[in-house]
């Protein structure tokens, strides 16, 4: 039986001063009010909504919705929703968890203390009992609660161009029960699936659908989206944010850089490598395009200036991505250039030193010394740069 390991320290609402001043239920009519944060449950990792239904000034029923780590330290979430019967100051009900199907029972007493509320009692999940002692809890109105529930999945089905979304980055929203079948369809395809997007969040458990992030060759993105949209349970699919950082992206006319209507990868790799060799004072060692992401990876080498007597080598990896500047037909291409990463190795023929890089992240960033590479690409390809202030190409 899975444990519910951490005790509930207190039920508390994160609310602004304005919410404390909200009018309380009137003497007539019905309304709902909400408590929307749990302090201390599961080391503060629980996501809780307590909805109270009023008739006049009397609470007639309530619903407790708790989402929490399925095991201590786990990213996997479970959730229970229990309808509570209200009898005076007592709120009680039973149910089971959504994922692991553990039995749940809730017994709370509720007491008004001025403008706030106090909750005491127990929550049992499986064989684990959690004691509830919570004071000074303020509630939210229905309007405030709904305003806080607005979310943006970042999916753009038909972008006018790739200045706000990335040509290789896709996202698909699918019902939870259909997600395994959708992922099975992607097996064996030239598609990268973001591992983090496979974690079913509390929002996904509540909405019954999850958003899966994908990475693919921009040249096959449109066809893949059409396939995704036809799958059962899919409610949305489109482009989203990804690799393309507009500060590291240039835009140029596609004339002379196409082969059979597609970006000429051989010619493009040569042009990009020539600029990289010049700016980094290095020689190209290898060049390859990824089938999954369409990303170009260049590996260059140059002598390291650390301890010259050792004749060490700096190996530089540089990533780039080329795509039309918009979905569908276009006469311009966009080129994104990543920051070079550098490692120092001993490539001597004799016995080698095993080198360990102990630089911190900031030092590694300074060590990359990539200043001027994006400007140099813009010059080589007679390209435009993105004006961040005015949101136009210049």
C-alpha cells in the first residue's frame, strides 16, 4: 500500500489583502467560495482546492480536491476529490485516489474566527492518517478563483511566422486515456519527445488532458501535425516555443540556398562551417544533421592555449538550425546558431592525461568566447537581424 508520508501542517490561503476584504455571503441566495493553497502538506508540494457551497450564510456542502506526489520525492502525481457532507461545523466524506485507487476518508471541523477560518481533523489515504491543524485561512470569491485558473498551453495552430514560436518545436494536447496510444504512434518516428512533458501534472489530472512537447525536423513538422490532429483524444496541436532565440537568429533570402524546393543542407552546412572556422579559429572535424530535430551539429578543433607544452586540443561543438521563416511557402530562410560548447582533451598519440573540467557554469560561459558569431553569420548570408524593441526584421 503506497504511503501518504508527510503530515498536513496547516491549511492556509495565499491571498491578497483585497481578497480578505471581499464581501461575505449574503443572507439570501447561493454562491461558492474557495480555499486555494495548502501550507505544509507533502512538504509543501500538495496542490489543494477546497470549495464551499453556501446558501445564504450557511455552508451546505463542500468539495476537497488534493493533488500530491504519489511517493516522497516522486514527480508522479496522484489526486483525490471528496464530496463533503456538512453538518454544523463538521465536514466529512469518503472517496478514492484518481490514479492508485487508494481509499480516502476526510473528517474536518470548521470554525469561523473573525474574517478567517480554522480547520481541524484527519485525512486518511490508504493506511496513512494525516492530522489537520490549520488556522487563519482566508477564502476567495468565485470570480477571484476563476481568474487564477486561466492557463496558456503555448500552442499556436497556425502561426503567421516563426518569430514567436519555433519551427522544430511542436506540442499536442491529448486526453489522459488516449496519451499512451498517441505515444505508441510516435515510436520509431523521427521525433524527439520531451521527457519532462511526460510527467502528468496536477493541472492535467484536473483537466483530464496533458500537453506533450515534441521536437522534429522543420521540414516534416506540418505533416506530423496533420497526423497528430487525426489521433483520438487530441484537442489541440501546433507549434510552440523551442530552440529559436530571436537574438541568435538571422533571416535571409532563400534564393541560392535551396535544392528541390528544400533547404540545401550540404551547401548550408558548408557556409555555416566556413563562418564558424573563421570566428572560432578552428578546423572542422565533422558535420551532421539530426533526423529527429533537423539540427546541424558541427564539431571543430583547435589547439588549446592552456599549458602549451602538453599540446592539448579544444573540441568545439556548435549547433544550428535552418527553416523557412513561416509555415508553408516562403522565399526566406531563418538560421538559428547556438552557443558553442568547448571541452579540452589530450589527443596525443602516447599516454594521455585524463582531464576533468571543474569550471562552474559562469566560467564555462565565459570560456566559450562566441562573441561575433551571429553577426558573422548575418554578414555571410546577407541576412537580417531581429529588432527586439520594435519586433521587426532589420
